[in-house]
């Protein structure tokens, strides 16, 4: 079977969902998932997750020709806001740093592999939620869900623009993910209210519909 390497945060295990085997019977998705991985931390050798060296090792060992990359949700939902407050910088300045770090990584990988970048999932944690480990960790961020969603949309637009310029494939799901009231569509919410990841049945189908045109 032909391997496709998948690098990213806790959203990447979606590629283990059964519909992918049915849609791509000749492919094997080698998923390297680093919980809490951020675009911002890729250039930081002291980051707790050590995502970059983990990804780099996977890239060196994989026989894949194509690499799917999924990052950014932790950045737009938490890190960018947290760092802006901590360092008394603007949110836009912190986002610029995250984008620069992410695009540098995309360029690095694209110099050796065919890269497919997936748009960052929209925030699912609602205002005032105090349940779940992720929500508890992000409680310090006071930005509303709409504000976090708006930032994610901006982030995805800038990454898409970069990918278009560098001829890197980009899967943009924002138009299909945004629901009423300018936040994530309800059908993408996980049935487990403590799980901030998308509904796997809906999300996997969105990805499959777009990836069949690319892989």
C-alpha cells in the first residue's frame, strides 16, 4: 500500500476513521499526531510538545511522497490570545509570528515532498464553557467564540494565500464549516460535549470529498 504521511495536532487521528479506508483502499495514512502541537511552536526548540523534532524524524523515516499537514487550532483558539496578553503585544502581531512559523515549516516540507495543507478547524468551545480539560486549560483566554472564529478564518485565508503562491495544495473547509451566527456549524459539533474535536463522521466526509480530487 502507498503511504501518505499525516503530521499535525490532535485533529489528525480523523484519518484513522473507517470511511478513509473505504474511500482510499490503496492508501495507508501514517498519522503522526502531537497533542497540543502549535504552528507557533515549530521554531521553538524549547516547546513542551517537541512537535518539530517529532515531525522531522517522521519525515526522515517515511517512504511517503505526499504529506498532509494540519496545524493551527491551538494557535487561533488559545496560544495567539494568551501570548498577546502575556507579552503585551497585539493579537495580529502574535498571529503574524504563528503564520511565519507555519509557512516556514510548509516550505521546508514542500522542498522534499508533495504537501497538502488542511485548513484549521473552527473553534467549537463556546463562551463560558468550563467543562473538559481543553476548555479548562484555555479558560484564561477571554476572547469570545466569534472572535476566535474570526481569527481562525483570517489565519486560514493567509495560509491559503501562501499555499497558492507556493503551489502547495490547500484544502479550504471554512465555507462548509461556518454556520449561523458566524460560528462553527452545529452539525460539526462532537456528540460528546466535552470533546472539542469535530464530529468524526461529518469531518471525515468533508475531507474525503476534497482529498479525492487531490490524491
